[in-house]
C-alpha cells in the first residue's frame, strides 16, 4: 500500500520515514545529503543513510565543486523495493550528483518498486542532478516521483532519462506499468507538474505520447535571463527532428524545460550534456568536462 504524504504548514509534502525490511519484502532504503560551503570547496556537511543506498567518496575534478556518485549496491530495483533520496544544497554550495550507470527496474510479478527523490536548492546555491538513465524492464511495476524545491537566486539543472524496455535487444515494454510525477516549486509555488503514466502494450500511449520511441527525457534549468531560452533553442537547431531523436524547449516562468524522445541514450545524453556545459559557461565562466563515469 502506498505511503500517504502529509503536508506541513508550508504545504511541502512530508514523506514518512522508510523502515528497512528483510530482502523478501524488498529493500527499504533512504539517503539524505546536505551540501555546504566550507570556504574553499563544497563538502557533504550532512549525511544519513538507511539500507542499501550509499555514495562514493566525493570527487573534485573541478576544484571546488563536489561531485557525488550515488550507489545502489544490489545492482537493480525489484518489486517491493522503496528508495528515497534527499539532496539539499545550502547557500554557497555547488554540488553535482550523478550515478555510475543506469538504474535498472526489473521485472515484477505484481509488487511495485518505488523510487522518490526530493531535491532542494537554497538561495545562493547550485545543485545539479544528472543521473544516468532509468531502464524499465517489461512487466515491471514502477512508481517514480521527483520533487524539486528552489529558492530565489538558486541555480539548478537536472534531468530525467527513462527507457521503456531494452531497445538494444529489440525488447519492448509490452507489459507492466510505470507511473509517477515530477513537480517543481519556486519559493513554495508549484510552477510545474508533469505526470508519467505508461501501460505496457497500450498502443495509444506508445504511438501518440511516445511517438513509437522507447525513450523519453526531460531537462530542467533555472532561467536567469530573458535570453536563456533563445540560447537553448539556438543549440537545438543542429538537432532537427529525425527517426533517432526529437527534442524541443519551452519556458515556464523561471524554468526552462527541454523535452526529448529518442531511440538511444547516447544521442539524448549528448544534447543534454551540451546544454549543461553551455549554462555552466554562462553561470561560472568556464566549460566543464563531463564526468568520466558517463563514458564508461
């Protein structure tokens, strides 16, 4: 039975704590990270961990930016698993969170696998949520939710990449269900809610919603000027819609949203990474190298 969320006085969803159970009932895991500015660099100032979610030792390929790799030691998510990830960047902090590989949601005989991430960027901070793709195996029953809380003057870039089935093996998502929603709040105001609802084998969704593509992606970026959307659209002009990738960008108040449909991870990740590099250059005056883990 799905946990019931309660709202605090500010109207922010409060998620009940997850209790670990034995493996036959599924892993119950929770990871909370707080990034703080130490003066010379960003550090993980706070961390709590419950169950099989962990991080590698922070890396600093850019000097002061804290790079974190999320780890899920079981190697995949199965029915009954419940994962909760919370990441908060406090004023002055700059953190980049990614994963060493795709997150695989395996087949299920009926139990639901759940993953939720709550991401918060405080005023004067920069938080980048850049995980590799989610792969949903056929017959999987999966709920994925993302909540993003931004304050004025916070910088945020984050993406979600979803692959339905395993196209490299010509395996479609012919059965199962994936659902959930992504919400973005700015100073407590909900400016975006996107729902995902895919039933395996539902031709209307596959043909009209996904346009027969097995993969979808969304990139969310805080807009700092009126020229930001135009900059993204200029970058996308080199990626005319084709049978491999369809991509476009819109702006909703202070948020730029880039949406893509594609056949493979690599072309979509390439475009998203190019946009990420361009905004990094605009925000901080230099173009970063993509994390090495993306190339392995």
